[in-house]
C-alpha cells in the first residue's frame, strides 16, 4: 500500500484538539490563542475538556477519534495527551476511513499515543 501524506497545513485551516488517551490539564485557552495567532481556526473535542483518568469511556474516545480523523470540520488533529488510554479502543477504529481523509495527526505525550499508527499498519495501510 502506498504512503499517503496528509494535507499541508496553511493559515485559515482548522486544527482539531482532543485528548485521545488520558484526560489533561492543559490550558486550552492558551493553546487556542497560539493556534489563532498563527492563523488557524480551532475545533475542541469534548475529551479535551474532561477531567479524570481518561478523556472519556473507550466508546466515547473511539467515536471522537474516528470523527476528528474523518468527517470533523478540521484539517489536522492535535492530541493533547498520550498514554495507555488509546489501547482501550484501537479495535473500534476504521483505519481505511482515517487513511482516506488524509488528516495530519500530531501526537503529544507518551509514546503509546502512536498506537493508532502501529495498528493501522497491521490492518494493511498507513494513515
């Protein structure tokens, strides 16, 4: 399967922000300010606003990850946190659909946030 590169970001595009694993305590207001100062619009997912161990139940996080990486009105996705949480829902993701939309995924945090990449290779493709 050929490598498909994500669309290159440019001012005016939208960055989706989510917590695909652990819930975080990041300053969302500051992150939005930085993105807007660089000319980007921002779409904040529910998981980014949650408190507790994870950014939601496995079902909620899988649905939000799938949405952000496919039909959400954003051009790239910024992951606030990494961690074990992604392991709870990897089998629920539609990797072919994620690949089709070609959105850049910027993981921030622990190495296990890269798990969706590794699993997608096992399913015969890359993001």
